[in-house]
């Protein structure tokens, strides 16, 4: 089925979700993943045709549409593939059966992703101590989960949040944390070195858009220079992320494409003759990262391959994907 | 923490321009002074600006010369005192221009045809160095970080575009991303300290780090009027900072605070070379330059406060003499 025809069939609210992801009204790797699963669910529910073959093609079309919205965050194709696996690897007798399977699978992903957020919050919160001064960059629901969980456990700490130019997602972090009662101070991205030194930052915690097979973390532009500054000052650098942001593509050697966004995000009114570059992400080398906190546990970044093999190799071998499950504490 | 009042009024200006504006205001006050007490007010104005803008080596150095000549007291009337002040200001500003030009010329020689220069903030010394390199026939591309919160990098980018340079503007967070495209890093200084460290806009330290990591040479362009000899004796200054004014209203209501330091110190080990009017030197060789300029190492310095009180005393004596003459 060609793109035109798929677009003709796609329900309006699914198009809206795709558009919201593209324009960053829906943003953050976790939210994007859940929104994509939601969109697939809606697309299946709203499909009005009668043929199973056409439904399968149509769903692949919707999947492509969703994946093409943002190139860097692997959570998007991971979520889409997670849901689409049931169509790609199972045989169905009827349209209804296939439709039910997609809806069920999408629900499962959304539920998993919420559980994962809660679980990694619990694990990450154990790393936070009363008296900590924490620096964070951009806005990450995983980081918020860690900090809010720790705060609710009665740990007392302060947070410095970068503004995060060009789109100021730091404002979202500041608002969310302040609403929980956590003391938070906004700082310009250029100030992180002075903030680390003068404010005696004890930990840096950031989220991730993509984790690669060798343990590099692709996250909001600026993350890698904060990691460099933290390394120079011996400050612990922690990445908090759900495992569905680990990229199976990098296992087979694919590079992560860094999305370059519109110059108008940096400079509203263009100045003739002035070029503006606006890469949205950068790669932090594993050497600068102390640990990655996931819902399945903490790993040193260079063990990313272990997680990826655990998650995807088994899955690629068995046609039947194992239902992911957040495992509860075994140490308490 | 000092107030950032004056610094934010001088938003978007390089260190030298900002200090020059203060010095011109001071000169105007001196020119308009009809009584000794008005002249004393002008001296107080200069002293207050130094306290507001503690990193400005130029301001401190001008004050030292002006106050020194007032304290020496080789004048017999208010008119002569006024003339003395104005002459010493003018000769200082002339030497600032000459030193900047010479330092820029030397920095320009360190640039090569095809260089891609990464810079941060607004520095006239850097802009002049780039212009001189272009005049030497070297084609140089520039990558400028916008330099929040004052956006002085954006000002620098505009100026360079007007001068015909190929300029790329990036957010401050993208410095490490673009460091691998750069072949040199160039910044100006607000002050050069006794230990060879350099005070520049907050964010320059990050630039120094990413340049160092990418093995891109960092050159600081600074005339010797940027030397801060008081630091030989352990003077340290707190960077002025913007505060809650950088936070949007709705977030402030939730209790979100703001902190935006305006300057930071770049350790000497991250700086490959200082380009001064006396030549290129390692930042660790700053004591050598102090000896050249002050004739001695350690330099013999009278604290600014003492200079102010000696100059004031001498001016009050002058007022007494004038009263008696009448």
C-alpha cells in the first residue's frame, strides 16, 4: 500500500499524534513511545476496512508514518516494533483477531512502560542521599521518577536544572519538581561548569533518548559537555532510562542519526548571512558515565550489550516474543 | 554576591567596551565638576563601579592611574586636577586600543588559512584578530555560541556577519558537538590573574574544556591592560550573577529560583596561549609580564582603597587652599 493511500485511511487522531511527536508537542523518549503505542491502538480500533491483508498493510503504513516522525529516539521504533511484532510474526484467521492482538499488545506496552518508570524510580532513588546537590539537564520522566520517589521517601536535596536551549525543556523539569516541593534552581546551559564547582554538585542525573550497544548515551544536546565537566570534577554521572531506549540497531553496527531541527528554534527571526545549526542531541561516551539506572537494574554503561542481548537476541531467535515484565525487588 | 546591576545594563558588550562606557561616564562627571566635592563624587562613582564589576581589570588599571596622579597632587587648582584626570584617562584608553590591536595582530598570525574558529561571548580583541587574519588573506570560518544569559555571542555573530565572515550560530549546549569541526578556539578575557588563569564570560570554561578534549588549541586574546596585578597578593573576586530574573513568572510563583553567574575562571592548564601585545606566551608566564609592566616582581601596588583615600585627602586640601585664597 503506498503512502498516499495509507494516509487516506489513517484516522485523524492518529495523524494528530504523529504530528504532535514531530512538532514536539509530545516529547521525551518515554512519552513518545507510549504515544506511538497509543496511536497504533487507535489505528487498529478505527480501521474500517474488511480485509485482513489490507489491515496488515495499513498497520505497516501507520507504523512507518510514526517511525518517520523523529529520527533519533529509538524508543519510537522500539515501541512500534514491540507492538507490530504480533502482526509480523503471528498468523491470524480473521481481521478481528489481528485487531484484538494489536490492541492488546499496545496496551501491554503502555502498561509496561508505566511500570518501568515507577520501578526505575525506586531503584534510582536508592542512590540519592539527603544533602545531595543534583544537576539535571532537559526534561526526563525517568529522572523525575527517581527524584520524586526519593523526595517522597523523605530524602532532602536540592536540584539545579538547566534551561535547556533552544526549547527550554528545563522549565518543565523545574515546574514538575517544584510542584512536589523539591527546591529547584534554573541555570543557563552555559553555567554548568560554575554550578558544578561553586554549588558543590554531588550528582548529575540525566535521561536518555537512545543507549547504544557500546554504552554511549544519546540525549539532549549539551548532555555530553555536562558529563565532561562532571568527569573533570569527579562528580557521579548517572543516566536514568527505561530499557526500551536501548537500541538494537546499534548492535548490528548502525549509527544513531542525530536529528537537526529548525534554525528558528535557536533564532526566531533569521539574520541574513548568519547560518544557524541546531542539532537536537549529542552522544555522551560511556567513559563519562558512571552508571545507567534501568527498571531491570543498574548497569555500568559498557554492559549495554548485555541488556540488548538479553532483550533482543532471545526475541529474534524465538518468534514468540516473551512478554516483558517488571520484576519486583528481590533484595529488600 | 555582588549585584549584577551594571553588568546587565551593559548587556551584550565585551569586557573592554563595558569598562570604556564606565570610564567615559566618569570622564563626563569629571569634566562637569565645578567643585572639589563634585570631583570627589566622580572618584566615588569609579570606586562603586569597580565594586560592581570586580573582574574588570581595565577599570581597576584606569582607576590606579587616575587616582595615582590625583594622590601625587602636582596640581594647584581644580581646573588642573580635572585636566590631569582627563589626560590620564585618555592616555590609558589610547594604550588600550594600541594594546588590543597589537595583541589581535599576534593572535591573527596564529590563525591559518582554512581555520574554523570556535568562540564564546563578545570580545573586541577576538573580532579584531579575526579581521586581521582576513586582511592577511586567511579564510577563516567562525562558530559562535549564543552565550546565554546575556546573548553576547549573538551580538558577536551579528558583528562578524556584517564584517563579511562565514558565521555559524549554535546554542551554548552544542559547543562539544561542534568542537570536532573547529581547528582553533579563540576567546577574550575580562581579567588575567596572577596564576595565569583567565576570567571570562561564564561558559568560556566549558569552551576551554571541550576544546581541550577535542585537542583544539585555545588562544586567549588579551592586551596587558587585562592583567590584574592585585591577584598576586591573593585578591579573589566573586562573580556577579543574575538571579530569579532569568526565571519565568509562573515558575517563580512555584518557588523556582534562578542563578546565572556572569563570569568564570578558566584554569591556565586549559589555555594554550595568551596573545598579548608583547607577544604570545604561556599563561603560566604571566608573572614575567607583570615584572615587565610594573618593573618588579612582585609588583609594588598600593591598594585601590588607600589610593582613593589619599586622592580624596589631597583634593580636600586643594578645596581648603581655594577657600583660603578667596
